[in-house]
C-alpha cells in the first residue's frame, strides 16, 4: 500500500536484515543499537535452531527484543512474526501493552536460511499491516570470504542478494583485492539496483541503511512476479541444527581438542556455529562463533550473580552426525571444579 501523493507517510518503518549464516547480521544489529541515533527500535530476531543464541549476543540496551526460534521466519514461524507485529501495532495504537508502545521503527533480523521475499510479503498482503507499517529496506549482509561458495550451493543466498535494496559486502579484510573485485562484479550482475557498500565488522553509517525508503514494490515484482501470491517456501532438508546445553563447567583444553577434530572432519559441512560457554575457572561468559573453518572466541561480560551459569551452543550445517557431536560435547565437561 502506498500513501497518496502529498500526504505525509506516518507509518512505522521496518528494516529487514538478511544474509547467509555467519555473514555478520547480529554484529550489524548491535552496531545499529549502540549508534547515537536517538530512536527507539523494536527488534525481532529469528533463529533456525530450537533455542536462540543470538538473543544472548545482542547488546544490553533498552530496546524490546522479540525472539522466534525453531523454524524459519519465511515459513514455519511466519505466524509468530505476524503475531508480534500485531501486538506492537495494538500497543502503539493504545489498545495493548503500553510497555511495547515506545518504539519508532522495527528491525527484523532473519535466520541465515531465510528467503526475504515471504518476509517482505507480510507488509503487503495484510491490509492492516500495510496501513500501519512501511517496509523501508531489505539490507543483505554478504560474507566476502564465503560468498561464492554460498551463492553456488544455496538458493537462499541467491534470493537474499537478488532481493536486497542494500548490499553490505562484509569481511572485506579477509580476501584479496582481486577476489573482492570479482565478487563485487558478481553481486552487481545479480542485483544492479542495490546500493553496495564495503564493510568490516559490519560497520556502516546507519543513515545508509535506516530511513532510506529504498523498497520499491514495482521492482520486486519484476524480480519475482509471484511476490504477492501466498506460497510455501522450501528449504534444503539436509540442513538442520544441533543444540547443546550443559550446566557443568567446561574444560577449555578438552573443548579446543574437540573443536580441532570437528573442523578437520566437518568444517566444510558446518555453515554456522555459535554459543555462550561456561568455562571452568573463568568469571566471564565466553562467546564462541564461527563459519566453516573460521572461528573466534572472546570473553564477554562477567556472569551475573542472579543468572545460572551454563553453556549453550548451536551448530547449523548439512549431513552432520548428531550422535557424534553430542558425545564429543559431553566429553568437554570439566572433571573437577578448581
């Protein structure tokens, strides 16, 4: 739905952050939330796994965080998206929870396996949603290191690029200038209309991704003529997630050995892994995340006295041996508390 010419558009702007697993979406989200923009943002986070990790990695700010797990926002949990948007709308109109009413815009971070088209469709096929919300832009984060592999193998990665209004070519420091140029040319060929920016650590002026009024329904219909037609979205059935939770402290040396064996044998089939770990003798939470063979870990904030210290870890990939992973992860438990 568009506003009549000359009439001020007072609808709530919505930005959709998409991009394949590990591209840097949560880092971008944190950058937006900590920027000095003076806006209140309602954040909706979707994760593919049974239990969310990203919600724990989002910076501690005043924004309202809504989490949708155990499915993909473009299909199985789309009803949750509509429900949350409806609750926010009711609160803003004064007929719902007033605590949810204090927001200026909505930011949706999709799972890396999401096709952005059905998510965008939400704001056009429902008349009430279309009257209250305005889809401002679809921002796709692209992992410069692994983009060619993902674009060659995955339909979702191709859709994320093709449907973007803004492309953030991220992790540019991990590839050569020659490979970066080739990738840039490939992206431009796939989507010449999108604005393309080079980034490291998903750092960008937020004025280039928020409030840019870039979503053009007519252009999207050229890309996907059936965009406004309800249809089921299929995923690769070989891709699934494994989730671990352990209440006992972990031994760092055992964990490092497990990770080395895992990446040697399963690195190619492991798209994304991330977690918050409780390491024996360490007072901080240890955040661990990676994509394929590249990973990093770092100490986060101290564990609070009022929270339970436990390790939660999710792996998303193809053809993974769940039994082997469960056994190996269980073997990382510390034998004695020091």
